[in-house]
DNA sequence: ACAAAAGTGTTCGTCTTACACCCATGC
DNA sequence: GCATGGGTGTAAGACGAACACTTTTGT
């Protein structure tokens, strides 16, 4: 039972939604997620991450949640790198530090955005997956469950879909060090397994918004129903049924009217709402619900 | 950006269900969860845990899932201990290694078992919590949501309830190093924050069985509907409505008849079922549902 | 015969989904 | 007037919970 020398690193999936666009904070021109070494004066992992991100972005972090921990074995050494990844919600800050940029997460996962139709899916991805499946009934079945069927698309399977595509050799990260450079799918590449970590964060957030009122961390203090809906849609990558969305939100008494209205835009002025702070506690114990597509 | 010296430790919440009793593997006479140092020859954390538990219990591990990672700051040192906790499902093995024992998890959390009535809750816990709440409406409200109300008890809030009791000073672990030794609640103590880790594992498992068919990791190859139901009840700490339970399970086509029957017991012989292996994949993507109480 | 457990049918009410429609503003 | 977005009512249907009842064994 030898005692191992280990380094601990924090990796953040920091999400904001701006203009109906779900974005992550990246470094190295979008090629990496921000990460940093755990420092000895941090009392806990969470405070360590918080301090570190706030120093970088000059913006207070809202919700923070641990995602996953994994260990890389450093070749040749008896040393090891433990990476602890976090999901954090924020709003896009004016002053991000140099070299950092907010990038739409759908640039890394174009197939996860179904709001503008599913042409990419049907014309590019499905055909290539089908050839990879070949005669294997098992592969076809799993493919059907992950990707198929317009109706009953499960938005939470981001990671599973990524790993399926990875296994099918359609993800550049999977091909590193291999000669077979099969043409990759549309979608930006990332260093190491950062794209996998991002997929984990997306999946977690898509699941989370359905039973905890974390969306409000992504919105301004007051907002219209449409803004709220479009934020949800940006995260889910799907359109929602407007009338039912309104009802669901109001029924749950998550929000209250501010008394103000929007103006100057097309259409009838919309009521402005604010989040009822008293429900932060409550809802975390019961659950928030969403209507299904369109 | 100083590089920190870190040790990594694995902690397991290893669960089995035997005779309608949900149990965890413990060491030190039930005072600690099994844990071990991460060794350099483990390729990943998961395989490290797997190898380590299988060596200890001589039983193959079924389902394994990461729970949470936290860091202790070692006083006086510039050194740090990173603990990575796991939930693992197994069946009780004949040969566990010396000093290890399976203990019902309700011995640590008696209030989480509502199958034999809720006398403890009503007679001991609620009165003491009420005095602690005093006039604070906020505390009372939160208490009501976590503990109250017979009807609409949420079985997944194991950790939240533990932390509420912790905050109320009713958990011995909270009082260490303090003079005020208020009489603690029934329920075994554990070292460090192992009881909190166990609570995390219980909560995760109670949530998991509702949307992934992991229960089958805990059962023999063939089983009756009643055995399946009692296993679920042991985990949930609640009784389920028998006729509806049957229907829900059969409707979902999770199981198939083996053709065999039980015999020798009281009552009408029961059909034996086996889990349909083909659904391991499927269900992990859709979901399993359960009826509510009694 | 009776207790104990297995197993089935059906009703009632709620929640989800979808459709249809009216309202208020800018151009 | 008409396009755009805001907002409400309601009916069809799926699903969950509860109740009543029949069947098959051991003692």
C-alpha cells in the first residue's frame, strides 16, 4: 500500500445564457475549459473553485455543483493527476480576463440543438452512424434510442450520445494517435477530455433545470415569460409549448409580477416577473416541472 | 500557484439487501466505511475501487457510481487529503474479510425507515426539533418540508434531513469537541463524516432505483414479485401498494417469467421471474417507475 | 374451513398535451 | 390592417392511486 504522489486540479464548466444562446467560458481560443491547481489555502474544493473563478471573471458565481472526479495516470511517473470538475452558473460578465471567451456550447455539440430543425442529424449524422452500425442489431437499437425518433428525443443523454459517436470514430478526440483520420463531424474539438466534461455538464444542467429552480441564476433580476422560456429552450436545445409553459411556471408560484412592463418591442408589452426568493428553499425539495416539446 | 502535495483516498458505500434489510459494508465494528489509498497501478479510479473492494469481499461488484469528492485540509501541513466516495451495489458475500461486517443502514438512520410506523419520528424527533425551531418560522417551514406530513414524505431527502438534524445539534458528530453534550438521537455514530457519506449514498440510491433498473444488482438471478417489492421497500424505507407494484413492473417489461414457482411457504406459490438482460441498455435511457406508498 | 399470499379488473381523479381562440401594441 | 408577441379556456387522453374481488396453496 504505497502512498502515491498526487496533484489535484479543478476544471470548471461555467455556463451563461445570453440572447437565447447557452455559452461556456473557455480558454485557449475555445480549445480548453478553464482549470487551475488546487491551492493549499482553500478551505474546501468548492470555495477553491469559487475563489478561482471569481478572480478570473470578476463576477460572483451563482450555483456551483460538483460533476465528476477522474484520475490520469502520468506516464513514466509514480505520480497522478486528479481532476475534479464542476458545473457553475453565472451571467456573462463584461470583463472576462484575457484569453477567455464565451462560446456557444452547441458549437461543440451541434447535434444537441434541435431548435432550428434536425437537418444535420438526418443528413449527416444518422447516415454515417448507420454505416458504422452495419448489421449489428445491438448497435442499431442503441442508436435508435439515443438519436432516433423525432418524438421522444431525450435531451439529457448528451454524454451517452457523445460516447456513442466517440465509439463510432466520428469524434476527432477519439482518433488521436491513429492513422485513420476519418472525416470528423461538425463540432469543435477540445483538448484532453474537456469535451466529455462539457457533455457531462450539459447533461447535468438539462436534468437539473427540470427539478430545481436553477435557471434563475442565469437570468437578470426581472424578466419576461418569453425570456425565461427562451433560456430554458437554449439549455434544453428544444422548443417548448408556450401556453403550457406559462401555466406551468405560474402554477408553481416560482415567480411574481413586478408590476412593470416591457415596451418598445414588437407585439404587446409583456409583464415583467421576478423570482420569488422564498422558493429557493422550497423548490429544492419538491421539484419544478416542464412541458414537453413545441 | 504553489503545487500542493495531496493524498487520494477511496471510500465505498457498498450496499446489499438481505431479507428485506438494506445493509452497508462497514469496518471497525460498524464505526467506519471501508476505505483505502489509491494505488499507482490502478488505471482509473473506478477500476481502483473495484479491484480493492473485490479483494476485500471476494465478490464481484455490480453497479458502481461515483458519489462525491471532498478535501480535508490537514492541520499544520501544506498537505491535503482528497477523498473520493463511491456507491456500489453487491450481494452479501459469505466470506467477508475480518473486521468487516454488514450493518443495516437504518441503524445509522432509524428515522429513514417508515415501514414499521413512525413512532420514533413523532415521539422523539419532531418534539425535539420543534423546541429547537423555537419561534423561527423559517426553521419550522423547512422542518415541515423535510420531516412532516405523513403523506408526501420525500424519501430522497436523506442527506438534507441529516444536515438539518446536524444543524439542530441532535447528531453526535456535530458535537465533537464541544462541551454541550446534548443527548443524541437514536442512530449509530460513525467516524469523520462517514455518516454523511452514507446519507449521500442512500439518497442517490433511492433516487436511482426510480429511473434505472439497478435493483436487479441486489437480487438473486430469479426472484418473486414479493422479493422484488420488499427489496425496493427496504431501500425506500416505505411500503408499496402491492397490486399496483406488480402492474407497474410487468407493464414495463423489465422481467420475464422463468416458468418456475416457489413452494413450501405459506400461501399460494409465486411465479419466479428473471430480469430481462436486454433492457439493461434500454431502461438506462428511459426510466423505471414506482407506485407510491402502501 | 381458514389464513396467507398471489394475482386481476375496474373506477375515479389528476395531471399532460394539444388545440382554439382573444388581446394589445408597433408599423 | 396585419404582423408579432402576450395571454386564457378547455377538452381529450394518459397515468396514478385506490378499492374490490378471485385464485391457489399450507395447516
